[in-house]
């Protein structure tokens, strides 16, 4: 593909800092799931292509043990986003983000952009971004880039009923 990977470790922050941003993407607490991961992708993003099979693998492996996931497709028309999901065989529930186009002027007004910048993310478009939320907790994990598989698997193995 020619684009370098953008692996990033999990940073832990207070949910108070992000509740307004993340709440629209979270399943309600009665929906099950001990941990939720909300992943933001764009269909044109090379790192999202790299990450597609990895997040699907996590979902397949851990969903029956209490992991809920949502894939938020952003910065692209819905048809393009749906095509991305289809060609990568993604069965994770999908939502659509704030923008249905790759528009730099509009991007800076989105909640995702403002949140990422508050976290010190220097990437232009900031996808992939992953948010990790425990059902009963006041902190949230943030991955500003591709997930480090050993790190997320270690975390999930301690938090879920495996």
C-alpha cells in the first residue's frame, strides 16, 4: 500500500472530558457489553484499510465475551463507506460520522476533530481513532492511530469474561 502504519498506544482519560462527544456513539448500558470500542474510519484512509481486518478479528474473538463495537464511517459519502464495509467483510455495527465528504474547512468544526486536537493528535484527518469505554467506569481509552494488538488483547483479556 505504501503508507506507513500509525500504531498508537492506549491513553487513558476521564470520561468527564469526553462524554458530550462520545455519548451519541455508545450503546446504552442495558444493551450488554462490558467494554465498548468505537472506531472512527474513512473509506479512503490507507491506515483504516490496514486496520479493517484487525478490528473485525477483535470483534469476532471477543464479542461473545462482552465486547461491543461500533464502526463510525466518516469523511465519505455513505455509498463509499458502505462499499468499504462490504469489501472488507466487516460485520461490526456501523454508524455514520459528522461529515459525508472530505472537506478540510468543515472538518475543523467537527466534534471528532476538536476532541482529537485536545488530545494532541497532530494527524490531519485523524483516522483511525478508537475509543475504549468500560461499562462501569469513569475513564476511557483513546487510540489515536492503529491499535497495537498485543496491548488491546491484554486489556480485553483482563476486562472480559474469557
